[in-house]
C-alpha cells in the first residue's frame, strides 16, 4: 500500500495540503474547526472530494467562524441542505452546528479550542475518542484520529523519511513534546 506521503507528492490537490498543513501544529480555532468539519464530512467519502469542496465549505460555513455557525437556525440548515457545493447530509450538518457551539463554549473556558485539547494531551486514541464523543457529534475513531493527527496532537501524519516530517518536527508539535516528557499522573478530565 502506498503511503500518503508518497501518494501526495505529485498530486495536484493533495501535494499542497500534505506539504503545508497535514500534521503541522495548529492552534487557531477557525482552522481547527475547519479541519473537524472536513473530517466529519469526509466520513464515507474521499479526502480528495473534501479538498475539492473546501472552498465551498468555507463559504457555506461563514469562513469556519465557530461563533457564527453555532448561531445557525433552521433557515441556515435548509440553506446548507440545498447547497450542492458541500455534502448535503442532515446528520453531518447538524453535527457541524452542534460542534461549533461546543467549540465556542470550550474556547471560552480554556482560552481556545487548542487550550481544551492541551488540557487532555496526551491521551491514547481510545481515550481521545471517548472524550470527543462525550462533547461532540459525529466523531468516531477514524475522525478523531485524523483530526488530531492532521493538527499535530498525534504522530503519524508523515513517514520519518518524508521531507515534510522534518519541517513538522522543527515546529515541535504537541505529539513530539509529549513524547519528550516523562509519564506521570493522569490528565484532567474537564
């Protein structure tokens, strides 16, 4: 099986995402929300489709502003369900709106969505999935794993011999910092 690093290298859509975003540490609420929205909508579909529709998603969801999306009502839901530029799945759309509200609340409590993730980091994949399912909708194991790996909290986005891996390591993503710390007590569960 070809790795994503090798597959993306010369691909017209995947190369830029692989080289500039995938696995890079991310702390901005809008960027984190965008990645979560795309991961949720990718379920059962291809990542290439998400990359093709990314601009449409950005426009449909007000630039991935969690505050604005959290305030969506029935009119916005219907608008989204009729938007052929995105994935028109009611469960996914409802999850995105709900999750925006969760991100807003967590950001207020922890100084940002990344602050909430930091509070729990590091956790193993099963613990991350339980935590996300407790707060968010439409966040199964693969979605949570890809979200956290693609935003720098979990390792594995790049092969060690991939040139981008060295760039990601230089930026000291949370997974690398966690690996350097001695293990001890358990993280908070807020």
